[in-house]
């Protein structure tokens, strides 16, 4: 049964404090980074930062993240009511607000559509983990939320189970969302995830087996993560793991495998594999004859 949230007083004057002005500059700089890295297009993506118990700065709707200026930003309360700003707040603010409400330690949320990570989101697969220390330390195993229509309360709630023990989630058939102590750090997690997804794709194309960390190496990277105080479901109490990490959509490649498994004989995937192997062998034969 959802509990009515306690009514908190709002302070619209927080919109213009020196602290808010500094954060507005940071949001604009990060918005430009997202656009330059091709993580957003059109008016896509949104960024927010909590600046008071009931006050959140956020990006407006229908503005490219490349063109953002501090004057475009909005102030909302935790229910999404706009308190200040000449532009209308993003319609995705409810996703951000659910994250702030689920974990009061979170100060910044960022949503975008980086291509390689979004490819995982539309195939309902999560990137394999345990291969690169930076990815394990800053992000680690990424959950995937079930699909819901963007902008709805149902969509906003899909992320709640993952907020406490992760800092990044794939949004099924949509994109990604990252959260942290600052807007800059939330953007780092987006960069780390996107580059990792891209690197894993390249590694697979080399055709050689991928080497995964062994138990001792995993302990090593988790130790670094503990020192940084970054969230990870593997560091969470056992009783909390099931509820925070039971994805609504079971990822098909969540567990690393040393050897790729063959598709079932006669299946479309098997037929495709046979066609690919045949074409590769014929190619090689043709090349050797023309040499
Ligand atoms: Zn989006």
C-alpha cells in the first residue's frame, strides 16, 4: 500500500542561491558533454540535482542538451510541481524523483541514450561483467528495468528496486539512467558503461575467448569499490540482494561463460550459424585460389 508522502515545505528561493547557480553551470556543462559524446539527440536526455530536502534542479523539456543555459533550468519539488524557472520542466522528472525518494544519499540523476548501452536495453541483455577493473569499480553489474511508457508514474517506479545497491540501470527499450553524489559523477557512470559496452562488442568481434576475473581478482576490485564507498549488490547484506537484484526481465547473458554455447540444431540461430560458417569457408577458398 503506497504511503502518502509527508508534505514538506518548499523553498523556491533556493533556485537563485550561489550553490544553485554553480550547480546550474555544472548541469549545462554535463549536458553539452552528453550531446558531444552522442549520448542524446534531439531534445533527448535529462539531468537533475537535489539542492534541498524538497527541492530539485532539473533540465527543461524540448531543449537540446547542447544548447542548455543556466536560465533554462527549472526547480521542482519532490512531487514534480514546478517551483521556479521560465521553461517547463522535463516530463521525465518522475523517474529522477523516485530515485531521490528511494535513496536520500543520491544527489544527482542523469538519463540518456548512449548507442551501445541502448543496444543492450533493446535486446534485454545486460553486458557481461568481471572483465575490466574500471567498469567493476565504477559501475559493475547493471540491472535492467521492465519496459513502461516513458513519462508515466509506472515507468518512474520501475527503477526503485535497484536504487540502493546500484548506480546505473538499463531502461528496457529506452536508454540508461545513472545516479550519484554529483551530476559530474553520474555522467562518469554513463561514460564508463557506454565505453564498456562498446569495448565488449569489439572484444567479441575478435573471435577469441574472453577472459574473466577469477575469485581472487574479483575480491581485489570489490575491495577498491568498498574504499570508494560505491554501491554494489555484491557488497549488500544477503537478505537485501534478492529484492534489489531480481530483474523483472531475466538477462540472457548475465552469467559469464568461458565458451559460447551452440544454438540448438535446426533452430533459426543454428541455420544462421551454418550459413555464416559456409560463407566464411567459401570466401577463404576463393581468396586462396586467386592468390
Ligand atoms: Zn529517454
